[in-house]
């Protein structure tokens, strides 16, 4: 999936015939599904996040012999200005979730971790756009495949290293969704992996504060402050509590 800003122009015409540049936050689009113009699909695949490019497409890579009346005449050569704002490769992730649970369990751990990390990145993208409910669903998808039984302590460490940020993201997202009890539950799951994680302690403190459980909030926040005494967010939350 990618987030792109683009404008399409006919030869010798200054005004674009199509544009999505007027959207303040264009959504994530999938190549071959939301972006179907052959030339544009190929062009975007050559680009990196943050890159700006101009592509000239001959009719075979654009709208063909028929064109697209009334905007696009037959056999039209077109030019597209494209900027890639974000790019997330979801092909492997999509294929993974089409497998049965039994098939998923046979895959190597590294592939599972890669898919989970892709889901986490999608969640982060959605969170940054303010789509907290959709972000929470992506984080939960990531978490769902990290429950497999490890074959060694080293594998468990690898799983936990990815599970921890997913749990922290879920805790934060549930705070945004005004579900502090759920935020606390995921914060405590993060603490079960790393009991001295300042971010997890902070999230639990925030959740307890939202639930007016002031003594528990103080306990979590003071423990977080001991680990990161100069953290401004933690200190501000303690001031709020006082």
C-alpha cells in the first residue's frame, strides 16, 4: 500500500485532468486495486518514500486506443506528477493471512516476525492519521500471530522484542479510544515482558489516572520516574496527579 499525491496532464494542456493533491491526508492505496493505470502502477514501484517524479506514459501504458471519453482522447500520451508520501509493502502480509492457522504455524519464525512488523507499521500509519480504531485492529492482527510457541529461548526473545512495542501501541491506542481499562491491561502485559519499561509504566499510570484510581496511578508513575527521572511527560503527569 502507498500514499501518493498525483496530478495527471494531457500533452500541451496546463490544467490536470485528474488530481488527488487537494486532499489534506490522502488514504493508503493498493497497487492494482486503487491504482490501476498500468504506467502509474509500474512508475510508483520504482519510487521511494519521499520521492517526487514525473512520468510520461504512451497510450499502451495509459488509456489505450479508446482513451477515456470525454476527458481523455483516443491514443493520448499523458504525464503524471507523483509524490510518494508513504510506502508499505503488504503483499507478504496479505498472503500470510490468506493461509490457514495450520499453514501459518509451519512458516519460519523470521517470516512471521516480518509479517507482524508490517502489520505494526500499518497500525502506526493509521494511528498517525487519527484512525485509532483501524490502528487498533492492525496491532491486534500483529499480536495474534506472535502467540506461537517458540522452539528456544532465543526465539522467545525475538518474539518478545516485537510483542513489546505492539502491546505499548495497543495501550496508547486504547487511551486515545477512551478505554482506559483496556489500555491498562495491555500496559500490564508489556510489563510482564519488561517490568522496568518506563513507557509501559507511564501508560499504566495514565490509564489509572483516567479511571480515577489515584494511588495505583501514583505507584506506576513514580516507578516510571525512577527509571527516567528527567522525562517531561512522566513529570507532567505526576504534577497533574498532585
